[in-house]
C-alpha cells in the first residue's frame, strides 16, 4: 500500500486557517452562477496595442494570476473544478465533488493526465454533522492517507490523528498528532506532535497560538518552532484585512504587508516589505452586470502599463 502526503485544509468555524483569500474577506460571487472559466495572460505593449500571450512559464507566487474552472450545481455547490499549476500547458486535473443526502461534501474524485496522480477522497461525519474521518485512496484504489478527528463530549475538536504512510496506519501509530486547546476564551492553541521515525515516539515540534475577537476575527497568530514568529492582523471598518505585521523572537518587525480594496472587496493594491524581498502590485477590474469581475489587469510596482491580465468567463443559471 503506497501512501503519499496529503495536505488537508481544516476549517474550524471561527477558528479557521488563515490565508490571503479567506482573511481578506473577498466578496463571494454574486448571482446564481453556473460556471466560471479563468485564464491568465502576459501583456506586452507594441505601439498603441497590447499583445497577449497565455502564461505557460513559472512566475513568482505573489503575482495574482490564476487559471481554473468552476462548475456549480443549481443549489450553488461546486460540482466540478479544474485545478493545476497556473503555468501549465498540459491538461489540468479535474476534481468532481459528490454530496450526501444532507448536502455535505462526501466524495472528491481527482482525475489527472498523469495516471499516478489520480485519487479519491471520502469524508465521513458523526451524528452531530461534524467531520469524523477523511480517507484518501490512491490511483490503484488502495488506502493512501487517513485523518481521524476526536471531539470531547460537548462536540469541541480536541485532536486530529494523521496517518501519512502504510506502516504507521497498519501499526495504528499516527504520523502526526495535532492537539487543540481552548484554555482561554477566543483563543486557540494547536500543538504538533510528529512521530520520530527512529524511536516510534511522538515529540513536540511546533505550536500555533491564535487569538480572535468576539466576532471570530483573527488578530494575532504566534508560531513557535525553534524560533518564534508573531503575525498581527489589522482590519478596516468593513472587516477587510488591511495589514499584516510580522515580528521575530526579539519582537522586531521583520515583514509587513498592506492591502487596499475596491468597493466590491477585491484587492486593489498590495505592498509587501521584508528583509528578504519586497514587492507591490495593483489591480484594475472590469465587472459584469452582476458585479463579478470579468477582467483584471495587474500593474507591477509603479509601472504605468499592466504586465498581466486575468479573464473570467462567467455563465449564470
């Protein structure tokens, strides 16, 4: 039985993992959408005209170009999506999602042009409707990875046991244990205990402590793993993320990122500065009559001309 490492995006109601898309409170799509197809292009100016070339080369991850396709059911659930690297001239992978009678995500089937990348993910729920287990199967239908969720008597998540290889699952010794603590109101602590491959015992490796406001808004995150990194999140009156300040062990500012948004909640300007790298970009959007953007032009640094363009073709029910 061959197991591959599987990355799980965990959502814990208000205690959710934070990333740029979720933290910036980008507005959801407006209207009853049937499908969205997205393509990105590199722009070059010749005379009065722009030449567009679809992107197939690797670009820095901070440039907000993307390629994907989303297909929705009539009850607004994602039925199918195309995923892959945005700079891939091959066929994208296809994810097909199936839902149970309670309208909960039950099964995801991944089909790839590379047969070994095919997989199937199944989710099981407890009687309270919370995730109980996630099983990932390989292209050969063998059990690939397992995630087991443990709750207390009040239904609060207390730990996740992850099995990332065949031997650990057969011995039923987790490859990684994540323990969740809610010792203080509006605060979540996650401790990580991977298994030592030589001794077979778990050891403390990392701690993430997140602090939230009463509305569930994350405002501080501390990551302790050898050294300590602390992120401070600030929001505007519309609950949109406007800055992230990152501090080191000595409480010295080592990085900062600032955001500005347009009236629909899409990122209009992003500036990042650190001792390692600095960059900035701004975006100009064109919207359809439902106020979903269909064209995004990306200007790098203070350039007067756009460097990239992202187009979205949206169909509605």
